């Protein structure tokens, strides 16, 4: 499974729905939705600031994670940003891969 961070910002109608149903109800819904897609929710927090909710989720693959993003964003009740979270061991592996990259304007 891969890990993702979802940052959700509610529209006016979205926050009205949360006020009507409650925060715990929303968290329970998201956990059930993830489970139905073969995933799990590691953490779910309401926040102050630019985002209203931060969710850390384990999902089976990128397509499943993207399906969540598209469903939330397409609902009109929220906007969503999705970030793939990488385990430090992935960075260790990546650091050993030669890319051949050259910055623009650099000689070589």
C-alpha cells in the first residue's frame, strides 16, 4: 500500500454539511469509504488555516488515491490536494539512481 496526505478545503456548502452532520460523523464516513476501496485512514484532523481537514491514508495504489481526489473535488463541496508520502527507505533507494540530469545552462 502507498501512503497519501489529503488536504481538504470545504466550500460554504461543504462546511454547512459538516456543521449539520458533525465532525465525528464525517471522520467515520471517510474511514468507511477508504475501507470500501481497500484502504485505511491513519489519521484524520480538522484544522485551522487554508485547509479544513488533513487526512493521512493508506491506499492500494495511485489510481485509488486519485479516485478519492476526483470524487471529493468533483463534488463541489470541497477542493482537495493530494500528496504522495514516501518512506525514508524510498529516498535511500532513489539516492542511488543516476539520472544524468543537468541544470539548464550548466556545462556538461
